[in-house]
C-alpha cells in the first residue's frame, strides 16, 4: 500500500516543482522538540496540535498528519535526570492517538499510515541522517530510541510484513514532498549549554557536512525547502540576569547580586531560579553551585558559537537554493523588546508568557507568532496569500500566557543576612 501511495504522489509533486510555484500539497517537517511542539516538559497531543508547523498547515489548508501522543507524553527533559521508560504509563492506553479519518467509522482504531511532522524531541542534526527505528518498540533504558520508534517507526514496527524503517531524512524523501521545512540544530546547542559545556556545540565543519546532506537530499528531488536558523539560548528564558531574578523573587537586585556573587552581565539558569526561590521561601540563603551560574563571558561564547552555525545554515541555503527563515532573529526580538497581542504583552523572561515552563520551548501563542512570521515570509517570497493565525484566539486558551510571578503582601519584609563574600562560589 505504501508503494502505491508513493507512486501516486510522485508525478503531481514533480509537476508542481517544475512549474516554479509554491506547492503545499505535501508539507513535511524535519525537526526536533521545537517543531514537534514540545512544551512544559512533555510532548503530547495537546501541545502537538499547536506546534507552529501544525498552525501553518491549517492556514495553508493542507493535510498535516502528526504522530499524536497521549498525555502525559514522552521524552526526557534537558537538565533533569533521565527516567526509565514506561510506555504506556498512567493514564495512557495505546500511546499513539489516531485522529478520526473522513469516511471511517468512529470506532475504527487504524493508525495513520504516514505522518508529515517528522520532528523528534532531542534529535541532533546528525541523527536525522543516521538514527532509525530499532526493535523493540519500547526500550526501557533509552527514551530517545523509544521516541524515534513511536514517531518514525509506527505503525511499520507492528506490521507483520517486511517494511522499511527510515531515518528522518529517508522518511521525508519517501513522502516525495512538495515543500519541506527544516528546523534542526537547536537541540545540539541546548544539550551542550544545559550540560554547562558550550564546547560541545558542534564545530562548523561537522555541522556543515550533516546539514548540507539534509538540504541537498531534498533539493535534489526538486523540493521547495525552508530552513530555520537556530535560536540563541541566551535569548530564551533558560537564562535570567540578576534584574530578571529580582523581578521574579520580588527582591532588590542589589541583594540578589550580593547574596549570590553575581555581576550585572552574569546569568542564572532555570534550575538556579528554583534554588533561589526555595531559599527565599525558607529564609535560608546558601551559596549556589557554580554550575547554576553562567558568567558573562560564557554567554558571549555561546552566542558566538550559535552565530557561526547560523552563518553555515545561511550559506548552505544559498548554495542549495533553499529559503531561510531567521527564527533566531525572531526569538531575539521577543527577548529584546517583547511582543504585544491585544492588551497582553509577552516577553522572553521566565513567566513572561512566551516560553513554557521548560524555559526554551514556546507555548501555543509563541508557536502562533512563529507560524505567522513564516507565513508572512512565504507570502512575500512566493507571492502567496496565506491568511495569518488569529493569535488573540490562541492566547485566550493558552495557559502559558497566564503565568505570573508570585506576589506577597506589601508589608512583607525579608529578614535576611548576606553571606560572607568568601562563602560565595
């Protein structure tokens, strides 16, 4: 059946590409957690339905089947210990959710044969070329392989027949897409930064080799390719400067600097915020581990390394005839100036309304804003007229935009003594 469908798609795809017009008939996405829609420490059908590729597809009025997952979802979260894989886990049943298909009985539980959002959380650029589904379907000690199996290997792995198990790029090419969006590299950067070792960010040559193979593999099929630049982690809510920490804790910024030995250009990580918050709640200020603090020079190093990778993405796009969407620039604008939707202002701060609780993936409104920015680019680049997402409607039901810092009575006074300077790391 798969072969029949692929043969049916191919002539239409080639004809559309040869016409030189943007054809969105078969829209596939190669990405990691950001394009998958991951938010608030999980990937599940609720957040997947609001991923920016899904919102784009709805506005382009093109089919976009996704590998929907029952809550609470799957995947490990960066910065926290890995947990043994339990699939299914309460209250999951079949884990993969099968949306009702037109003309199919409501009780039918046949899984979607193919999916077009091929994004896998925690996937590196090189993984797109090399990692494929591997039996068994659920791997107790490997959450990443389990995620690959459930997203790229399902239902092929449960069929009693000899069917191919594709890498992300192989899967995308097998769909013979008319249009592909590539959002890769963000996890490569995040994993290194969260581990506290920016030197683990891929070097330019290694990154270029893998990324070129992905873009070229699709462009050689006459696929219209849109690539996204990599957001700078320094523009996310994962890092908070002393002023932002002071706003969140409602403590004078000078105390924050003195208690924790922070200079104006230093940053506290997401986990560091939790430590500081707990210490103030308990009225017990202690030295904070150096691993939870990023000095100013480290932030500059991270930004420079990410900028170098983005230069490579832009160069590869130019060489291969792909279109660049500058996602990094958009996230930087959110970080620098914020964005207003109606009467609500969203910022890139923790609890600022744009990023979810994990601190580096957006909420539904953030995804809607990204979707609109890409749609505007497509309209400008191709002379298309895709309508934009009604962001105000998305915001109404987005819990991420309702987050706010805890407030205490005005008369509350912290009775705290600063640590001796020698005690601070």
